[in-house]
């Protein structure tokens, strides 16, 4: 594992721990399909929550939030559609959240984007 991968894994672990403290249950981590990946899949009551974790050590180029481009959102949505199909949850309520970690500061953004 490269140092960048280790840093990313540590960021995802920190995000997962934070979300669990906030009452979410972690269902899956690093779900991959051709064309997309989901960092964390959680449950909050009856809602499936797809979490994108973005980690930046400095704010160059706009920081963590700016790195979630339209193309990245499409790949997340694609992976979420595959996950929902795999578990026969087509009509289940879901949302897309982001956990941003900029220079060690964690921010959770609920409903960061939609699949529309």
C-alpha cells in the first residue's frame, strides 16, 4: 500500500468512526464496480446513505469539496445504482453525503448532491 493509499484509508476510517458516533451504521466499505466506487455505505434509520470521503492536506486547487467534480458524482451514482440493484433496494430511500477532511478538519455534508 502506498503512503497516499494509507492516508486515504486512515481518512475513511476517521470518517466511519465519526459517522458511527453520529448514529449511522456502516454497512459496507469500498464497494467497487466497473466505472465507480463507493467509499462508505451506511444506514441511518431506513435510509441508505452513500458517503464519499475526500481528504486534502492543504486547500490548493480548492480543497476536498472542489475535488468532487460532476464526473466523480456520476461515478458515485453509477456505483450506488449497482449496489441498490444487487440488494434489490430499487425503491428504498437513499441519499448522497460527503465527508470532507481538509487539513485535519472533518466536515459532514448531508445531501451533498442528488442523482437527478
